[in-house]
C-alpha cells in the first residue's frame, strides 16, 4: 500500500502494467478497491506502491513535459469552452435585439438599432475570440499528443533499466510480460 498521496511513478497501478504514472495514490487505491474484482483487488493493493529507486532522468523529464502539456491542453480547452458559451450567449442577445428592433414602434427604432448594432459587433467579437481559443486548443492538443509519443519513445529506450528496477523493488511480482495476473490476460 502506498505511503504517499501525491502523484508519482508507481508499480502496479493496474493489472496490465507494472510501471506507470499515478497522479494521486489515494484516489487510485480507492478506485482499485471500488472497481477491481475482489481476488485481483486484494493482490493489486499489496503490489501497488510508489517507485523508490532512481528512474532515468530522461524518463522523468519526458513525463514532466507531458504533464505540462496536459495542463496547457486542459487550460486551452476550458478557455475554448468558455468562448463557445460566450459566443452562444452573444448570438442569443443579438437575435433578441433583432426581434425587438423589428417589433418596435417607429419612435423606438433608433435606440434599438443602436443596441442591435452593438449586439452584432459583440457577436462578431465573440466569434473571433472563439476562433482564437479554438486554434489555441487545437495547438495544445497537438503538443499534448506529441508529448505522449515522446514519453512512450523515451520509456521504450529505458525499459530495461525500469524492468531491472521493478525486479529489484518487486521481487514477488507475478508479471509475465503481458499482465500481473495470468487470469486476466
């Protein structure tokens, strides 16, 4: 059972890989207890723990870059979602001012025309902003995907070192190259 709660490299967070990144040990432990079949759950809880030894620096750095890329992606996605909602709201306001303008008596048309023109400009501005946030979101997505590819490439380069560390820290692990427990393969 892990002694720490913050994220880090770990052993056996799932039955399909002996090594991985766990963003939150306590959350993962809770998830294992709630979702894994009982026989696997008990064994996985015993095996699940933080890596104690030295992970190759290149792996650590690649993972850090990936985490930073993911954080930037989520921030860009949230900004894009917010811009989409703002644009939708501006369309609604624009449609309402157009309808009010069309239905207004002649003496109120001029003031409503000004409101309509303002709402039209606000709508165009919101659309432009949303296009910018969408481009930033797409760029962040590509960077995030590339960071995953890079992390996997670096991990493959250092797999022998990581496997040796796994054998040292987890001598009782039943990992067979495909799964920790043969009955799940």
